[in-house]
C-alpha cells in the first residue's frame, strides 16, 4: 500500500464487528488502502474483507469491498447489512418487491433472506468497488 498524499485517500479496512459496537469504531480498523479520490464517490468510505462464497462470482472470497456509508440502497444494488439483532454483517444484493425486502446472494447455492419485523436488517452502506487479488 502507498502512503497518503494529496492525490490519494486513506480508506480504513475494518475487521470483524464486535457484538454491539458500531462498524466504523476506531478499534475495528485493521489497516488502510489508498485510492485516488477521482475514482470514488463522495461520502464516508470504508473497506470490508469478504469471507465466504455467498456473493461469488461478483465478490470472490478474500476480496476487499469498498462501502459508502448510507442507510438505503436501490433494489438490485449490493449492500453491507447488519442482521441477527445487529450482531452480524453480511454483503448481499437488496431486492425490493413492493414493501417486501429480500437479501439475495449472487451464489445460487444460498437461499434468499426475507426481511421482516421478526427478522430485521439494517443497511450500513452500499458496495461501490470490489478489489480482488489474482
């Protein structure tokens, strides 16, 4: 990684989310990635390390996903979402059918998650970039 300069932006890479702590808490920062601001949207940005294969092939295991913090996304967009009582963060595609919301994996081996009052979900932000190692 390269040091921050006037032409680069330091984006924090967040680790696992501790139960009850905000995702952007300082103690969750594992490091930084440095990007040109010209290629990024405005707003509060952070990166998450993707684990697992539920979003494969769009987001392979081990990819670094840049997230723009925002509370809503459009249907069809990929978002970082808190589920299970805000204890677990997942990366899923949001699908809206009227008032019904589903969290969809791009890997068809995974079932959709129906968002309900009993099974709530909170959008943390929109996925805006995926960096994958070869």
